[in-house]
């Protein structure tokens, strides 16, 4: 075969001076008299030439089926073999043949190739399979080349590890499952956690029961709770953190089994800058957290049938729990007790500037170590309730 003519045909195709059909006809003609496996090599190598070793979709199966035959050919050099391995790795990954792709990726790592295109592809593979340390080491090796494509790839990598961009995940649901189970198999992730829980069908507005308020403080076993949100509009804003503490017979036990706390990925919302500053909860912190429909069932399991005690909860928190229940297709019928309503009875004697949880707590000698974080507010709410309950009983 005339190599010069072969490369000329490739160049014409690259410049779009001939159509793909013409290109394939010319390549088939030029390789017609070459024996296998060299014929297969030239038929596939023409697509890799100046194409970053990415195989066209309709050629993936061809290269996957013929790669080993091609690589056994002693008439191609190591650089060419690396290109074929790299292309096969890409083809296998695109076709969700993850275990085969893994074997080619590890083989290429052991080859210590100096080909920048190969190294870029390996770094991209290990980024997509979330082995960031391996990817980082490869990028360190090639970033000094200042290759424009390398720099673009490295920027993507940096955005992922800095939580400015989500890690790779296939778009097709079946492919997602195969990818997740592959990562689990090689010990990188729990497939169930990676796939998350599919959002259930929402309960329509108006079909979810309204919060039930308990007005008599005749109990000392309860769940104190609090939520942090993206804003104050329960119909549009979203929960960013939910926390609760179990109080039994008036005793607050700050131990793991008595506490629920979890950050939540906001539903269709970003946290505004002013709210980030107020709560300390940033968009970066919640980017990879579970959705509310994944968190809420665990919260419901924790609260059981206990009375839910909150501060200003009938106006605010309970309404966000209603929305969380709607989005999770999970109805709760717990009674709510709003401590603020009880506190108002003692407003004059408390002598506070306002009725915020922090101010009321201070007036009662209760310090809130981290105001506007759900767990600290829930614990403070529990302490305020018990203190006011004590005052209330003394009066009675």
C-alpha cells in the first residue's frame, strides 16, 4: 500500500474535501490487497489520524472486535499500538463495556506512553471513573506541554474536584446502572448511593393534609426539629438542611441515636448569597447531597409518631415539611407544637428586643452555639421549650 496516498486521502477527508462515502471507498481500495490483520489496522487507523483517537460511533464494534487481532501484528510500531489500545478503550467505555475498557486503560498506564493524545485520553478515562489521583498524576506529566486540548481537559478535571461541575454520569438510565455497578465492583462507590432514589410521583398541592397544631404543653417527650432553607417562600424555596433531636422525659441527650441531621440538595433552587452568609451553608456544600425525597423517609422513620416541637414552626418549618412530604410522596400526621406561641405568654418577663430563637434563648440563659444551623436551632428549641414548660408549671 502507498502510505503517502493513504495519508493524502485522510487529509482530504479531514479538510472535508471529500465525503465520508468517498473516503471509505478510497480507503477500501487502498487496503484491498493487504492481508489481515494489517488490513484491519489501516481501516481503523484512518479514523484515528488527527482525531484524538476517538472512534466514530458506527465503527466502535468493529474496533472492539478486531483490536486484539490488530495488536498481534508485528508490522505496526508501539506508537500505533498505543493509539489502537486508546481508541479501543474509548470505544468500550462509550459502549458501556467498562471491564474491557478498564483492562485497556491499565495496559496503557503500564506502557508509559509519551503520546500526549493517549495520555489525555487515559486522564479523561480515570477522571470519568473517579480515580482523581491517577488522573492528576497524568495531567502533571502532560500539562507542561501547554497543549490547548490538554488545558481544556484539565480545566474540566479541576472543576469536578472543586465541586464546580458534577462528576461524569451517563445520560441513559440503563447505562447509569451499568456504570454505577462497575464503580462498585472496582471498589469506588456504592451503586445504590450513586444512583440515588428516583423521585416519586409528587402529591398535588391541596391533596396533602395541613399541619396539625397541638396547643397544650402537656408533654415532655417529643422531637425538637428545625430546617434551613433557600428562602422564606415554602411554595418555591427548598430545604437545605433538616435536623431533629429526640427528647425523652425532659432529658436532652446529644448522642448519635437521638439525633438526626443532614444537609439536603435544594430542589430546583440555588442558595442565594445572603442566605449562604446567614446560615454558612453554601451551594458547594450541598451540591452532592441527597435529594429531599431520599432524606425525608429517613427523617420520618426517626420522628415516628412523636410530637414535633419547633420554633415558629406553624408559620415556617411545618409548611416546608409539607412540601418535603409532597415531593417525597410521603404523608406524615404528626402533631406540631409551636414554642413561639408559648413564649409569647412570657414576652414581658423575658424582656427581649424581639422574639427570635436566639434572643429568647439568651433571655432564658440558653446559648445557641451555631444559630441558623438546623441541629443547633433544634437543640436550642428543645431547651427553650423545657425551660418555658418549667415556668408554666410553676404558675399553674
